[in-house]
C-alpha cells in the first residue's frame, strides 16, 4: 500500500474545509444590487405588458409589434426615467 503524502498547512492557511472557503467568495443573488434590473427581468416585464395591451385591444391580431413597442416604452420609461 502506498503511503499518501501528508497535507501540510502553512501558517497563513486557516483550518477551514475548502468547500467552505470557496462558498464565501461566490456572489449570491442577494449580494447583487437591485438598482438596475437585469435584461431578463426587463424582457419578461415587457412581454407581460405587451400581452396585457393585446388583451386590452380585444385580442385582435395584427398589432403585436405596436403592443411590444408601447410596452417597451412604458417599462423603460418607468424603470429608467429621464
């Protein structure tokens, strides 16, 4: 049987499992600022608003592009006011 090399600790290395040390340095969703919404969040909000505009128009076909542009303008103006 082979002898396994012993793990030597340096004076600066704390006695903490590697898994714990790695987790401490990973960013979490709660650590991210909520000031600026992500692209996915904006896209989802625009999608929902465009759908509601479609419903308000009586679910008639032919206005999807305008519904999207109107929803995009509303969401972006509300999220990033000038």
